[in-house]
């Protein structure tokens, strides 16, 4: 059975969380196992859930962002644990949703994604990835 692992700031809540939930519903109809890794804000999901880091990790990352301009460079331990979880699940497809908001270390995550032979789909829900960190919604 093929496996889909999604990474998102939330799970089954708010617009992006509901989008990832709907993707999982369709994938399950086609026989896929579904996993969601999220940082905070969630409702029960049909996917197997993995919480990335703790609330303390988020606040620590936010502190580093505000005072040292290190958005995406903190959260090393929680991102390494996420990478271990991804290796354990061994998904056939990895889908990224909203990966900003003080919970992931981008160098660690992207080095891992570049080293794996798994296809990665990155859904651009906003303009953050190509505006230098400005979160402007695409309407």
C-alpha cells in the first residue's frame, strides 16, 4: 500500500489543515496510507498524526526569529526527530504545505529531502517561499 506523508503547521483545522485532510481522504479512497506531521492546532484526523516539537520549541524559535533574525534556523532537535519519523514511515510521497511559522529548521529538512529519492510536492498556499519570508495569501 503506498504511503503519503504531509507536513503542515496544523492538522484538520483552518483552511490549510482542512486542505491536507481532504487530500488524505481522497488518497485513502485510492488505497493510500496517510500520515500528517503538524506543529500545533489540530483536530482528530483520518491520517496518523505526528506532532512536531513542543509549544516551548515554537516560542524558542520565535524568540530566535525576533531577536536574531533566525527564522527557519532554530528547531534543530524537533526537525531531526521529524526526519527520523519520516525515515521510519518511509513514505512514497512527501507533501509540504505551510512549513513556515516557527517550527522547522529548513536546512535540516531540505538537506534530508534532497538526499532522499522520494518525490516531494510543495503546495504554495501563500507567497512566503518566493518573497523572502513575506506571508501574502494567494487569492
